C-alpha cells in the first residue's frame, strides 16, 4: 500500500511516499481503508523530533492519527463493527496511508450527511477541546478567553464552551473576525494591546484562558488572570517556564461522544471548517502549511 513515511527527524523534506506492507488487524482492531486524514500541528512536531520526550517515535514512521474511512477487515473479537461500515476516529498505526489499523472501540459511525473531509476534521479537535474545557472547569456564566479561535481546535472549543453556557472571547487574525463571531464568540484581534482590548469587552475579567494558538499570548493571559491559575495551553512549549499547564494528558477517545458530535456536525448544529485539502502525495506541503500556522479550520489529506 502507499503511505507517507519519514526515516529521520527533520523538516517536511524528510516526508516521502513509500510502498509498505498492508497491516493486519490484531484482536480488537479493524483495518480501515482510509478516505481522509486530519493534519494536526502535533504531526509536524513529532516529525521534527521535538516531541520525543512525550511521544517517542520508532523510525521509520508513518505520521498521523486521525482518520475517516471504510472498515476493510476485522480482528479477532470485534463485534460492534462490520466490513463496509463507514467510520471516523483514531488510528493505532500512522494515518497518512491507504490503510490503517484502529481499535474498534474508538471508532464512531460516520453519518451519511457528513462528508469524508469533515469527518476527518472532528476526532482530535473535539477530544482536545473537551479535555481542556474540563481541565479548566469551564461553567455556565463564566468568561473564557480562547486564543486561536479560528483554528481547527479553536473552532470546536468555542462552540462547546458556548454550549456549556460560557461567554467566549476568541482571538484570531483580522481576516477571521467575522468567522469567530459566527461561532458565537466575541472576536478580538490578537497581538500588541490585547490586554486592553480584552479588558474593554470584559471589565470584570476572564475566568479561564485556553491557548490553542501557541503564538506568545501566555504572558498576556497571565496578566488577565492575575496569575497562572486556570490558564492552559495546548501549543506553547514555554508553558512550564511560565508556570502554565501544558495539556499533554492522554486522549479520552470516546466513540460515543464522537458519534454524538458527528451527528451534530451532519445536522449543521456544530460547525466544522476544512481550511484546505491535499492529496496524500502532497502531505509535505500540507505539513508546511500546518507548521506555519494557517488561519482557519482543519487541513485534510484525501486518500484515493
């Protein structure tokens, strides 16, 4: 089968297409014929080697862990899925490939009204957003500041926080202000003067901060909170030096919750935005865009 592989750590130039063996599902696993793959910032960080202390990688490796596709083969003991089922979720093997293995328990049925690219945009963003919102203890009536509100993770986090009854202030670039507003947040431009802009719209302060951007907003966040309490980042590796929590805990990977959110996305009550799609062979280009911090939604690889 075709897969994207890297044999050494480095920039996107280390990614290349290769023919690899077709994986065979073990007990509790299924093999998925991949139709779409979510490209996440962590993919590039693992490829570069800077995540080795958190996610040790055996080389050669296939990147990615977020898939949508069709169940192709069943491992021993799998009963809840059948060959031919359309699913989305997380892969056990690298996702940048024509086929991937996945634990059957973390796959959800893909609703008919949800296309492949949007299905692949949901698992990591929804899991990460809910994990951080729970870590922050966001409740109804509170004010939450989200940095990177127009990105894949931010897009979902804004909506899930609003659904909890929180007031959300979302930072993004100038071109994404209307988009962030459409998600239900008060939109603000990030950068110099942010503290003053936030205080102008939230004179009573913010109760929690979720940094999904990793673009130097932690100092402003600490100032706005009056300390590091209830400030969490998923993207800024300076967190420990500043005394801020870096959300690196294990994913929850709830198939039931993923299925619920997938139905909402299919019904149009949960917005998922795909910023751009690339064929599998252009995975390096997609990661270049991801590494640069693209502005809106999720990057997705399509697999023939």
